[in-house]
C-alpha cells in the first residue's frame, strides 16, 4: 500500500484519522475497509491490491486508536454512534454518498453501527469472521458472555475482562511476543484454550508463553505490526473492549431507531471455520435474527484472519458477490 495514498482528516468529533484512499474509476463503487483488534489498515493489503487493480474506489481506515489515527484513552470515545459518525465524516470529505462497507473483527462492529445509525450511506455490507453485531441495549457483559457460552459450549470472551483491567496495556506491551502468539496462533486451538476462558490469557502472558507463527505470517509481517502497535501503545485499542465491559455500548445502542436495528441491505458473510472465538454459528444466528436483505455466505477453512491466510479465495468470493449486486 503506497504511503503517498494515505490522507488525514479531522472529524467533527475532533479526532484525526489516517486512511488509504483510491478514487473509483468510472461507475465502480467505493469499498470501505474497517479493521479490528489488534490490527492496522495494512492487514487489508491483499484486498487493496486486488480491488484497486479492478477500478474500485477504496477507503481503508486506520481505526481510532491505531497507527496514524488519534488514540484517545477514554472508552466513551469508542461507542458505536461516535465511530460511525467518524466514518460518515470521511465519506463526506471524499464525496462518497454510498459505500460498500467491509469489516473484520471490531471493524464489523463499526460497520454494524454505521448501517444502524446511517443506513442511507451504506449500499451493502461484507463481514469477515465476525458477522453483523446486533444492538444490545441494556444487556450487560456478564449476560452477553453467558449467552455466548451457552451457544458455543465453552467460554469465549474471558479475555475481555483482562483487557479491561488496570495495567493490561503495559503488560501486553512488555510481553508483546506472548500476546501476539495467541492472536495469530500456529494452531487455532490455542485461542480456545488460552483466550476464551476467564483468566487464561492473563496467565499465558504473565508466564510469557509463546507459540510459532502461523503459515500466513512471516517474521517481517510480525515486525511490521509490532512496530506500529507498540509505537502507539495498547491503552487506546483496549478501549474497544472496555466500551463493552463497562456497558457504554449497551447504553449507546438505546439510541438506535427500532426500524434501523434490522439490516435491509445485501450482506456477505465470510465464515471462518477454524475461528474458535468468532464462531460461524454466532454469525449465522445474528444474521438470521436481524438481516432482512439478501444474504450470501461462504465458509473458509481459516482461523480469524481469512483476509491474510485465504486472501485469493476471499477476494474471488467478494468479487463474485459484488458483481451480483450490480446484476
């Protein structure tokens, strides 16, 4: 991704964003890519290369808290309505009336709130690993975690409490290799065993345990992410979890109009069969409950990072879906 193609914009909330921009050719639509945790805009490099060559417009954000974008440490800055407004401000600045939004991980959460609060700005949505995130007004974290455990049969979100605890950012920064090895695991079972259960991930990091890199990640790839993530620190990125555990997102969801909680736009869901946290079953359940527009799903033999490990397959699937939208 050409560094000269990055731009800066200060949104109406007074946060300055860094984002990659490519103007669409002819009548091609613009794709907005939203990454999650612990990630950077560069994680979409394979999709940028593929779709840029085909004339699509591109807006690829470094999300709030990451890389060249501002890094507030007040969790309230990360509520869905605010993040969605930031994206809309960027669309306005780039003269994009409607976009096709592609999200991964917490980026899928932002895409969900974008279509909830600003449905007229979203032509269609694609979700990778994490599907549409339903609004949960008034639902606390304990209830949410218990419901997920009942569906999965095991604990999924224990690490959220660690990420929300005092000093978690400094511990992660001091033992980055240990932290990184579970989020980008050599074996997907590591996330089930050491990320989901309450207390397990903190124990892993405190003991400085590590595992080899997955096949789709080189040492150079890891170093790129290490430099960017450690330069900015983890106090800001961890706010994506605090906003959930502190009930701020649940309170913010009360502002979503009832008619906007259901998605009427076309949806693509890339389900990752080896993802032991963002389970395909969770995605299918959410989509069935809340998506009323046409749905396309495709399963990938991937862990959480299909856009890296199965880039060619994912790109082809997205292109086929996009072509279908224009038929």
